[in-house]
């Protein structure tokens, strides 16, 4: 699976970072960084939760 972020929609609310800190980080300049672009299946539930909770629906899951 692949993490996809629409940075035009993203407001760096850090909801994704709170849900999946292994995958996402928002820096001190309010910029979102994807730490693991292709997370393992062990992180699927956290990524799915981050997708669901994103206030701007800027995150999606793609295929490798």
C-alpha cells in the first residue's frame, strides 16, 4: 500500500500524526511529512484511521 496526500487540501491539522505517528509528522512550520510512503500491513489500521479522521479528506491509500 502507498500513502497518498493531496497537499493542496492538507491543512497540517496533525490529526494524522496523532493517529499514526509512525507514518506522519507535522513540523514546527506546519508542514506535513510522510515518514513511511509504503508502510507495512502492520500499520494498515492506523493508516485507515488517519484517512477516515482527516478533516480535509486529504489522505488516501493507493496501491504499490
